[in-house]
C-alpha cells in the first residue's frame, strides 16, 4: 500500500483526495521509484483544477516532477538504489505522476540525480528550474555573454523566473526582473536582480514594430503582449527564450525585429527534451544555481495542501517553488 493524491472526475468537476492505493494499481513501466519529493508547477495547477484537457483518464495521480530512489528495475537505464529525478515526458498528465509515495515509469525518462543535490534540492529546481536552465543555455548558445547588456526576466517572481534570475545573476549578467507584485522587489533583488520593473511596462500593445533597443536577452514566461513588446525592444542580434504563456498564448506581432535587427525567438521545451541536453542542464544547475537562492525561494508542503496551492499558483500568488515531502 502507498499514499497518493488521487483525482476523480464526475459531471465535469474534478475532485482531489489523499488515498491509500495498492501497488497493483500502478501504471505500466519498467522502473519503480520510492518517491522522496515532488513539487508544484503551473501545469500541476491546471491538472488539479481540471483545466486544459491535460488528463484524459480518471482516476489519476498528478505530479509532473518527482525525485526518489529506484526500488525495482527491469531497465538498463538504471538500477535498484539509484537516486533519480523525473521531469516531463507528460508524466502527471497522460501517466500517473509524482504525487504519491510510489511511482512507476519508463527507465529512459529518468535522469541520475547529481550527487551534490538532495531530493529537496531537485524538487526546488523541478521542471521550472530545469526549464530556466535550458533557457539560459540556449541564450548563451546564441551569443549572450556577461557584459552584453541588460537581460530581462518576465514573470520573475514565479518558479521559472526565480530560478532564471538567480542563475543569470550568478553568471554575471545584469538582470532586470519584471513582476506584477510590488512586494516581491526585495525578494528578487536578494536573488540577484539589479533592478525590478512593473509588468505594466509591457501591458499596452506596441505602437511601432520596433521600439528603442534595450534587452540583450530575455527569459519570458508570460507570452502574449509582453512577449510582443519585448521582441520590439530587443537589441540587434539579441535573443528571447520563450518558456511560458501565463499572460496568453497569442502572439500578435510584426516580423520586423527578426528582419531588421536579427532578433532570435527561441522556443524552450522541457517536456520532450532529449536525454543529452537534460543531463547537461542538470550538471549546469549544480554549478550555476546558488544554494542560498534555493532556500530563499523554496517552501514546503504536504499532499493535502496541493488542491489549495493549485488555485494559488493559477492566480499568480505562489512565489518561487513549492516542495512536497513524501518520505
């Protein structure tokens, strides 16, 4: 028997309850993991709220991330006793996920947890931090270096934004953090932001396809009109890594910044990301993410807290990262 947060759906309404389940109810897979920790991402909030059509079959155990120890394996990818972490692969959506004491998945989806990271560290990072690291790696692959100029992080008080701010600051970039939460300014400056601006600066549609050049690069988790305005303000040859759509999925914009300034719009996918970039990102996180920042933006939670926290993360009220202890 193991404990899990189970979702059910009836008459279009999704309900959540912590239950005891038998291991015979676990999905197909060649590796079984004793889950030590999970976390709460924006997508988890959508799943718990029954939004977005992400879950196709109920009952369902959500949780798109988890870290723990392999307790059974028929996969050459890992052995009993290995410390592993999982993000993505639509676990927690199409397959049962990490809001449970036991999870069963395919071995090739698992990544060895670097020895320097604890299970709590891994989930303080989670999909949000992993995505932020991928974004920084892509920006640097397209020429961003410290000294290039200001680097903007939108939605900076959220999970991706918090980690991106801390990573970029440690690597020596001048980080400008954009947020709609005035009370988060001190928090973002402690993470390393050189300055904090209100998201209202990007609220109005651009009047021209090109605005004054400012940003050498950007990690954007907002999308919508914010992304359009950022593209219009990006410096010649600069890049914007698009990682989210909290402000909208539509992008109404001119191609002029791409043609006249050589701006790069980089899409960041953390779900189906191949294994080698995954391994590289986790190695980089060990060196590039300050441990004191991890503690600064991490709070703990229980399985029972997640339905309430889901509504808060969807409303933009969660700052930083939430770690769920399952041990």
